[in-house]
C-alpha cells in the first residue's frame, strides 16, 4: 500500500512538473514582416492597402504560420531592409534569390514567376529616340548620349545588375530612393524631366489605372533579359529561427502553387486580363521544374 501511494505521488509530481513546463514554455519569436512599398507588389497605404501581389502572399503565409505572432509590415528602403534581415528576426514575402543575398537570407520554394524588367518611356520618345523599337539592348540604352535616364535604387536581377554596374555610372543617369519611386519616375517621364526608366510591366499597368497620363507610356522589352526567369520567394533571416519559418512554409507553397486559383488570387487585380493566361502558363512551366529540400534549403531550378 505504501509503495502504491509513493508511485501515485511520483506520478502526480511528474504531471505537475510537466504542466508547469508547458505553461512556461517560451513563445515562438514574432515575425517582423518587411515591405519595400512598391505597388502593385506591395501597397502600404490607400484604398488598395495590403492587396498587392506580395501583400496577398504575406497574408497567406501569416495564416499558414498561425503559431507565430506577426508584426505588421515595416516599410523600408533597400539599405534598411538588408540591415533588418541581417539582425535576425525578419521576413519578406516577395524576394528574388541572388547569390550575395544567400549569405544572410533563407529562401522558400518559389511561389511566382515575375515578368522581366522593361524599359519605360513615352510613346513619343519611343518613336523619336528609338525609332519605334519594341525591344532594345540595355547596354546600348545606357551608352546613348544626349538622353536622361532615371532609375529606382534596387536590384534589376542577376543579368541586368552587372550591365548596370559597367555602364550605369554616367552624369546623365540618376538614381532615386523612396517607396513611391514607380509613380514618381513615371511622372518625370510624362512631364519631360527624364527620357527613360526601368520598371516591371506590372508597375506601369498599376500606375496607369490611377493616372490617365501614364497611358502615354510605352513598355519596351530589354533584349538581354527577355528570357530571364525571376522567381518570387519568401525570405527570412539566415539563422535557426529563419530556417524553421521557411521549412514551415515550403510544403504549403509547393502544394498551393499548382492551382490556378492561387496565382489568380495574387495577380488578377494587377495585370491586364489578356496577360493573366500567359502568367498562368509560365507559372506551370517554370515553377514546377523546381525541386527543393527542407533539410538543406538548396533549390535546383
């Protein structure tokens, strides 16, 4: 009887200690989401706030990661974005994987294929300076004299960035910082304060919906990157915390990206209807080629 009583007391003590440890378990550290504030990918304010392509992906991720506390997106420039990611508890829902970024970011499996950057100018300038060309070499544009080029300070991808580094340091080429760079740069074009900029076609479509003057702008294919495939991924700080966040997301993204409804929810508001079918085709052709390993976080496109 004494032995039974002792065993019972030991069991009760173990249960009590286990309950105590569970009640005092450390909560998961919150995810600080970051935003670069570049519509239509991220729309931080206004009537369309949080409905951008990357915003929608972030909201899906937050729902999937319900075990984590989430801190509302902090709108930052490129420099602060990298500093916060390096500090260790931040994520972004629409990053492009580049070799130098892999030193301080973990990347998820891709959830979208992004149309390559294009040259943006007015239709009049397209005729007078480019002879009506609908495609043009970036190198030749940067080397042209007597023109004004204004660019946002951001990456243009692994092919265009080296071209810009070699040919972009000229007095007639300027760079603008700021979360509203797209609208500001397009305004400079239509007001005749600059001749060319570089942007995503989606950005031109977005700003044209809100400003009739931007319908005067032309989208010109950049020949060097016409076949480039840029893939959107969720990226988090490169540490054990970020690795766990990405691992929690990969299976969800890999499964949902197979469905047209997933891509339609991301893009339908922000691309022309005649371009949506092409996007869906490209997503199927490009995204499903990619394999991934949660253990190594190494992707083979």
